[in-house]
């Protein structure tokens, strides 16, 4: 097994999903309505509903941390995970090859990378891969929490005699205190209505100004609650994510505002950033531009030049600052 990869397996079993239900009931899922689907909730609780033939769930915990310098304005900051080739593809290939090489299935397997109705952090925790920290991430003592999780449901019974790692957050609450928008509650849940990652990646609406003005020059995601965690301090590769797209770390916010779709696809099409689409990235860049320059004239131009989310964000900022 490569450095920076840890693997565990548990037998398929019912899981305690109370924490997830609390998260939904608190309204923390914001507009992610798919999380409320009854069939998907039932699958989270009983993974055998996903695949009746499955006997075990194998979790792959894969480090992606590297020494990323803090990108300063007027350059745009992207979350660390996003500057690599799309992890969905890289990890799926890795798991496929691993299962085949070690003969970990007979006839059936199903691989998930951040896409299926699986309680992936809880399954990783039960497999001894770490504890779920106050920032809601799975933290591994050796790898920290700058990791991707991928799972394979397989039709063989694997011995999952792993020791569960106790909670090692202790009295620390750095992540809670460092979150610029107070999105982390005291019960290890993140309120997506406030979270910068949600607003810059998942949301298809304009960013509320009370959130957007805390983004500084961040234009895709937010690493703060990972960055401050002491368990991430000295961790970094080697990793299977060797080839990062370094040109993404040298882009000016202003250039992102005026980027066309063709350029967007060329630059970001093979990375997770494509999820935001060109108009989502424009929206984020407009917000970051305002944070850096506070330039009304620029916003007026953008609101006239674009009818999409980017233009709407510019108009929204202008409307609010004129109140
Ligand atoms: S990703 Fe950023 S905004 Fe979201 S909870 Fe963590 S620190 Fe807060
Ligand atoms: S910053 Fe502290 S409280 Fe937050 S996850 Fe890390 S160790 Fe736990």
C-alpha cells in the first residue's frame, strides 16, 4: 500500500444515523434537498438496501495534503483538494485496481467516491480509521483530515477487527473559533447555510453578503477548519495525488470574473472546480473582487455584462451597499 493511504473494512450492518438526522432537522443541509429523500436516508441507515449481495464495506482514506502557500490578493484562493485532477476519477481508478490486485470481490462490487448514500465518515470511524472531529471531518492520527474517502461494497466477508480510535479533540476548539462565519456548532455539525464551502461550491444562488464578505480572496471552498487543526500540522504527502494543476494557483480574481466558458472548461474541466460551472465561479470571484477592491464601478460593469449568477451577485452587492 502506498504511503498516505489507509484502508479498513467492516461487515455490512445497520448504522446509527441519529447525528445525520439531527443535522437535517436543524435545517443545516440548506438547499441540498436530495439528502431528505426517504430512500436515501434508509440506505444510509441500512447499507444492504444499496446492494443486497454486499457483505463488507471497504473504506479507503487517502491523503492529499501538500505544502500550499497562502495565495494573497489579488490572486484567487482555491481549496487545496480542488487543484488536482478530479479526485472522483483518481480514487475510483485506484480502488478498482486495488480490488482487482488483491482479489477483494467475487462477482460484485460497487464503488462510491463522495456520491452515494453512505455514512462514509461513520463507516471509516467504525473501521478504525479515526474519529469524527469537532469540525465534522474524519481525523486520522497519522494522516490528519486532508483526506478523501472512497468506499467499495464487495461480496466477500472481510475480517474487520479494527480498534476504534477514541475522540482525540480533547479541549481544543480551534476549528469552531476560527470559522469566519460561525458555521460549526458545538455538536460536530456544520451549518451549510453559513459555510463558505457550501456557498461557493454547492449553492446555485447568490452568496449572502454576511457570508461573502468573510471570504477574503477565496473563490472555491474553504480550508480554514482543516488548516487550524493541530492534527494536520506536520502531515503532507507522499500521496497518489502527485500531479496538481499549478497554474490554478496563479489566477487573478479579476480574470476569473471575465472568464468565458471555453476558457473555464480548458482550465478547470478536469478538476473538481468544474462543479461550480463558469457562472458559479464568476459569482465567487465577484464577491472576492469586492472584498479586495470595494470597487462599485467594476460591479456596475459586471452587472451589465452578465445576466448569470456572476451578474446577479454584482447587482446584489450594489443593492445592499446602497441601502
Ligand atoms: S469550511 Fe470554512 S466556512 Fe465552512 S465550516 Fe469550515 S471554516 Fe467554516
Ligand atoms: S481543530 Fe481541534 S477541535 Fe477542531 S477538529 Fe481539530 S483537534 Fe478537533
